[in-house]
């Protein structure tokens, strides 16, 4: 059985406070986009994991799909499986590719082996694998808060616009992005700001990680500036970076960005 895990972008990201457990509370808007991996699972005589496409760091046991298998195996009598992942979603991009793979793996196992898991059950499982994994269970626009794993549904449809995503040849670790962050309670929540016209988002909606990341990576800051110069209605780094997206009324000519960067027209 094959599924195609998709990426997401963050529209706005506010780090609001540090938690007693060492994590941070935040608020953001998760919006699914059409950059996709391919994930195949078939029965096998032993558990295996292989991948093609982009190089995936770490060992087999580090992979979230493999961790998801072992997690389910504790509660269900699962046969060994062969997992193959074709990696297309850029890594270290703030697009949630690994989290999406994990959530789609749980969904696939539920369907393939008739585990009878509800949406809430699957959400509970994938929360153990990572904070934003839970978003990909239902995979629809949400206002996310607390660690980024609690959601409120929102009405947001950007299908009338062109989303262009630019991935520079840069990797930004989550640890690097958090250095220099000073959690600050918000006056106006993204839950309300996202309802404002897109033309107003530029002055209302920000990503707290940009201040730190732009200091260390001027090329990422330059991509955002270039997208605005090309006519973006709104542009932002996604998550903790390194990718930057722009929302356009019509598809722009961005050939000048395609040399050193990977450019996705969505």
C-alpha cells in the first residue's frame, strides 16, 4: 500500500512562553501544501526500512516510521513489514516532512491491518513521535497552540492564490533557531489575525524564528526580500526554516532564484 505524505507551511509563529518541561508553548497556523514524499509498506519476513531520493540522516532505528512501527507493535499483533520511503520534501526546511511521514505511516498501518483506530487514537499515538506529527492525521488548516499539538479548526482556503516555496542550500537545526528566542505573550492571537485580508498579513503576522535565523543566514533573509520584490502578497519563513514561501495573486517569474535554490510552484 502506498500513501503520499505532504508538507505543511507555518503562517505566523509566535513563541509565547517556556514550559516547565523544557519545551516552549507557541501558536501558529498549519497549512498543508502539495510537496510530497512517497511511502510504501508491504508485509515481509522481517522489519526493514529503505529510502530513495533525498538522503535521510540517522540510522534505520532513528526514523519516525520505524519508531511508529515499534510503538504500534507494543499494542497490536503486527507482522513484520518492509517500509520504503522516497524522500522529496526538503529536510531541515520547516516543512514537517518527517512528521508527515510518521503520521501517514500510522494511518497506513491502521488501514492495511484494520487496527480500528479512530482519528483521536491515531492522534494520541503520533503525538508521542513529535509535536507537529498530530497535524497530519487530519491534514487540514488549523490554529495550533501549546506545543503545536493542540488544534482549533479554521476556515482558510488559499487555492485561489499561487504559493511559491524556495528552499536554499542551507540546513537550519531547531536548536539553532531557538537560540536567541525570547518567549513573549501575544497581544493579538493568530487565531484572530488569520481572518484579516491577506494583503494585511505583512504588517500583522510574523514568524519569531526569523529574527535569529536571518542574522545567521543572510541568504534566507534575501529570499524573503526577493519574493516581496517579485510581488508576493505575503512572504515568510516556514517554521524554524530554512524554506521561505510567498503567496502570489499570479505565478511570478522566479528564474533568478532557481540557480542555487530549489523552487516549488504550488
